[in-house]
C-alpha cells in the first residue's frame, strides 16, 4: 500500500476543533459559567461562530483538501436541562454533518471535550456517582442520532487534563484542590469511557473508537547529583499521573492504584485505535525558587530550543517516542488526534507541521500503523483560560472583527500542498 513517500495511500489528512472552542454561546455549560466568574476571565462568547458559519468553514476545508475533520458535539447543548434533549440542537448538528458529507470530508466525532452541562456541574459533576449514568444517557442518545456519520469516534478528549486541572491544580472548573475527588473523578471517567465504547459498538460493531490522550514529552532536565535524581523521580511521577496510570487502567481493565482499586467491566482494551495529542516537550528542572510547584521549574528550556507563543518547547522527536511507546503498549492503530502550535504570526507553523510529519513518517517506516493526522486547529479558537490570546489555527480569525472573517494563513497552503501530494514532499515550497 506504500506510495513513494512513507505515507500509505489511505493515510487520513485532517484537522480538528472542539465544540465549545468554536461554536459560540454554549450557555448551558460549566465552562460558560466558569468564564463568567470574574471580570478578568476570558469569555468564549460567540467564539468563531462555527454554529452559524460551518458551511463557509467546510467549504474552506474542502478547498484545502482536508479529508477528515475532528469535530466535537456539546453535551450541554444537546441536553441543556437534565432529561430534556434539544431537538433543534440535534437538527443543527445533523446539518453540520450533512454539510461535511457534501464536501466529502470524513467525520471523527468527539463526544466529550472537557465541558459538561451546568446542571450536572451543580450536582457535583464527575464527583457524583450518578455522573456516569447521566453521561451514558447522553451518549446513548447521541449515538442513536448520529451513528450514521462518523468513521471514527473519540469518547473522551484528554480526560486527565480536566481531572488534574479541575481537581488538583484548580486551574479549570470546578477549581478544586482535592486528591480524593481527583481519584473519584478519574474512576468515573474510566467507567464513562468503557460504557461509551460499549454503546457505540452495540450500535455499530465495526466502529473505530478511541480516546484522545495528551502525551507531553516529559523529561528530567539532567542536573547532576541529588537534584538530578529528584528530577528523574518527578518526571517519572508526572508521566504516571498525566497518562501512564490511565493507559495502564484501559489496557488491563483494572483501576490503577493512583486512582483506587477494583476492575471496571468492559474497560479492558476498550480502544480500537489510540488517539495521540502531542504538542511539546517539558524538561523538568530542580529549582529552589519553585517551592510551590514541588521545587520544579516546568518552563526551563535548554538553549537553542524554539518555543511557541505559549512558551511550549517545540520538540518534534517527542511525537516519535510517544507513538512508539503507545504502539508497544497497545498494539492498536495510532491516530494523531491533535498536533499543533500557538503561533499568531505563522512564522513557525509550517516547519512545525513538516518536522512532526517527518517523525511520523519514520514511525511508518518502523512499521507502526499510524492511520491519520489531525492538525490542531483548523481555525483560531477559544483557548480556555487563555481566551483568544493563543492562535492555533491554520485559518486566522480576529475575534474583534464583526464579520469574523476567515483568513487562511500561509501554513494552510503548505499543509494543503502536503495533503495533495500525500506527504511525498515534506520540504514544500509554495
Ligand atoms: C486540547 C485543546 C486545546 C489544545 C491547545 C489540547 O490539549 O485538547 O482543547 O485547545 O490542547 O492547548
């Protein structure tokens, strides 16, 4: 199946967004309420109004040659009040999917991307033992309505991010610092994933279902002596918390001791593909100045390493080590469900894309079945606590512009060229 380059003929070239980050007016959600908490917190507001401008966006995608789009649906929109499903919202999502079909763009559907309905948040969200059942009601409904469309499903996007940021570091809603709650939340999310996996397969036994996991490349800085030993210890611990304990639980069906005890029915091996979200490397450095973060400077950057607008290290090799690690653990096809860069001026994005694709092509040469690549993001969007300050889009949008004019960046043309040549030339010149 190989062409001249190392990308197979059926490699899927796509890009991604999530509902809350692009749709706008997701008013019945916990994030909307979190955004209203203080004056200084950025508001998603109309976001980039994908809810009304999807047709224009899909036409742009088709022009770029995108073959697939990872799109999210919002639970809070579909079930704004408990037990009440909003058929107008369903109809709109159906229009969105029909429009993608019309443009010949395949759909990878994310069921949950961090955001929950406000009614569930008020009842304790993922801390409430009933949350799993509530979530599965929503999934059952969504699968019944939408099963004809997706060729890939993502049950949960980066579950460990809202678990860690919501219940340990208090950066995300509900803004808690509580290890016991964190454990409960992860156990419930594991159960929610397992249940969603089963529901989708009941509807479509051939469905391809996965989780999109965040895998930062976490390394110790490499200090000498005790400081170095401490850095290695923290790097190991961080890996376990951020992805390894979750992955081990999914692989074995047994809850990892970090989260509790016991087994979850239907969890073992409950992925048909492994979704990898990869962005950056972190080199964890011991520092007395960082007492509040366990004496670790998370932003320490070796000389000569480029960073994105967020301050994240650009480290293409990390995507290869991640792919290889995940493949060796799960032996399931790999999909790069997210990879991208905050780069408003578009100075580094094209090279970011090509350098990461080169690493992916090396994985393909190693015989690892990487099936597709979704660039994050198709369009600038609401970047959570950073609001619109971080620009990840292949397409630029100024949130102040009353018309929210879509302006494809130069890197979009470069990605488009790569797609048209199926990755044969990773040093494209326009
Ligand atoms: C998330 C996205 C986010 C992106 C850039 C990913 O971890 O899934 O929602 O916008 O990173 O920070």
